[in-house]
C-alpha cells in the first residue's frame, strides 16, 4: 500500500513538472540559490529553444518599452521618457563580478551601442530602474518597435524618438512591408472570427508569412508549403451571398454555437443574410441555422438516413 502511494505521489510530481515546464527535479530546486540557478541555466539546455522568436514576441508585447545604451560600459540608458535609466541591479544583464572577479554577463559581448527591451520602469532610491531587460538587435526594434510611426524626411520615426535608417533601399522597402503586414495580421484575425472568406484567406496568408519570417529569424529553412502559398496567394473572388466561409465540421459545433450565442440577434441575421439563409425565428433557431450553414454550406445539413422499418 505504501509503495503504491509513493508511486502515485511520484507520478503526480512528474505530471506537474511536465505541465508546468519545470526546469529542475522537485527535490533539487529548493537546494539552489540564485547564483547556482543562473549557472545551471547557462550550463544546461536552453529553457526556450527558439530564443529569437521569443524575443520577437516580447517586442510585439511591449512595443514602446525600448531603451538605448550609447556604449557597452555605460550604465545609463535613454528611453522615450528618460535619459538616465539603469538596468535593475539584481538583473542578469546588470554588470556583475563573480567570485574570481571576472565579468560574467552579456555586457562583455557588446561592441558599440545597444538596444534593450524592458517590461517596466520603477524608481529605487532616486534611480530609475529598468525591469526584466532583454538584449535586442536593431531589426527587433525596427520591426516591432513603436506604438506610433511617422515619416520624417523620408525616414521612419517611432514614437517621436527612434529614427530608422537602413543601409540599403531594399532593406527599407522590406522593413516597411513587414511592418504593414504586422499591423494587418490582427485585423485579418479579428474579422476571420466571423468566418469571413476574405479575412480567412488573409489570415492564412499572414500565418504563412510569419511562419517563413520566424524560420528566418531562427536560422532555419522556411517551410516550402508556406513559401508556395505566398507565391500563389490572391484575394478570393466572392459571389453574392457567399461572403462567409464554410470550413468547419460537426466536431466544431459546440465551439461555434458558443461563439454565435455571444452575438446579438441583429448580428446573427446579418450572418444569415450573407449565407443566403432565412432570418426568421428565435435566437436559438438563428444560432442553429448559422452553425449548420458554417458547417455544411448553403445547402445545409444532409437529410437523415432512416433505417428500413423506422418511422
């Protein structure tokens, strides 16, 4: 009985570690202090395999939180609202010395100015500190930076303080197109939630584009299927009454109906009109009719097949 309980407890621990993405075994984690934890992280496998993609996602999440350092040994950073911010002292990116007195942080790898991302700024004893910093490349800033952008003498300026200058005109053209794609993708995704055919097609194109971009950022070969989709993609031609896409299946019915019930009766009737469906009846009838059209198309669900002798 005790052995069974121990096995069950161990299975529960392993399940938790897998679901929570634990880095260390349960019995080891409490024995590591902060410095030992850092050493373990650096010596073992990376916690996140696609680090460049993660940095891109962080930049997209904090598009205004960029800081600029003029030289590797400088501690002061310029931000959109300050010119004397410093990286938090307990950060792994803050210049530190280990027991042997040699530098052990990423700052030793810097050569020239650098850009940093941060999650927050706080005042500590009169000093403005940057929290949760990440070293960036210039392309990270140029692609994902800025809540607002404008043209200043033919160049892109982000949030009224970051000027973007490309070495080649082709790089600037690519940058402008990619920034436009990044702005449009959430719009396509938002409209596609109503099963709009054009938006669904645009969303698929955006997925393929960002799949290719992500592969390039990580130094991998782009997926051929995604590349081929981008080469051949065109906006679909829509016939009257066929704006919405019937791409779901019966297994998706519960999820579809839950989404449809969140819409008003007026919105449901608009969807039904776009699919050439009747608009009469109670809300429950409209939801069922919408779901049928989205799953089976304009023809609706097939007639039930009765066994011989039934009915």
